[in-house]
C-alpha cells in the first residue's frame, strides 16, 4: 500500500536482493515527482542476511488484499493529503475495508474494526515514503462501514466515515514484486498489480480536498500519484 509500487524503468524483472524498493518510486515510476527513482541502494544482501527472519523464503503472509493510494499536492508541491484505501481479504489482524487519511491537521482512520484500522495505519501507512518528512500524529479512529469498489479496468470508488475517494482513467497495469520493502526498518516482501490513474478526487466531510495529483512518466510507463494496487500480498 508507499511511491513507484513496479520494476525498474529498464525492464520488468524482479528487483535483486541488493536493492531496496521505494513506494515513492513505485507510484511515480521515475517521473518528476519521484526524484529518487524506483529503487534505492540498500545494504548488501549478506549484511541483511545476518538479521533474524531475514530470509525471504521463510517469510509468512501477513496481509492479502488491495491498497490503492492517492496523494494530492498544492501549487508549491507540498502534500495536502494522502489517502490509503485498504481492502483486506485476510490479515493477521482480521479482514475488512479501511481508509487512512493523512492531512497536516492529523490522521484519521475509518473502518469497523479498530484493531485492524489502527494496525494498518501504524504498521504500514506511517512508514510509507510518501509521508517521509511529514508529521505523524496518533490516528483518530472513526467507526463506520467503508465501501470499496476497485476495478483495474475503470478505477476506484471508496467511501465511509465522511471520506469519499474516486479514481478513474487507468493508464496502465504492471506487476511488481520485491523482497526488500522496509517498514520501520524491517524488510518485508511485497507483490501486487499496479495501475496509475489519470484522474482522482477526494471529498472529506463533504468538501473537495484541495490539491492535485502529480502525473509523469512516459507514454509506455505513465506515472501518477493516484494509483490502484490490487492482488497485494505482504510477507514478513
């Protein structure tokens, strides 16, 4: 669910063990918004292998589902909002739909199960590179049913608890996998299908959230800060 979630621009191969993926790279696909690119250099595999449980082959699934994301920016390039939509089919903390909203005035989580919603916010979202350098406050939980309709052909509609997220104009669909996605300094394995979107908007408490998405990339590999992420599996 963090921003380019796909393989490097030079090809479609799985990243090697000597690289660490950046969500910012996944979503932005090397566009102007992703100044660091898709992959960032990490510690050598031999060093990482010294840590307990670091062998990817021994990792167990901790979450299966989908995690589209939407990041909006003002004219100066500052983030006005980040919305992380979760459609969890199974996880170690239960199943269900959740929306996590980051804004400069705080963090809101919406769902029916506070244990699941707060775990998604604290274990995943707060460590996504989209939020690097931005303040993180204790999430406020809002109990509400969240409806999610995700379609890799047409886009996304998610709503609940005063939040309404829409994405449309799916520009591409790409598979991605890595064994080097760090969350709070712990490497996780991640695989998914990624779909950048050309249009998006978010309403919060009935008001259109200010800011615009950022688009870039190339005709063959378009990027966007509004993206679908389906068939998503996290292992740790």
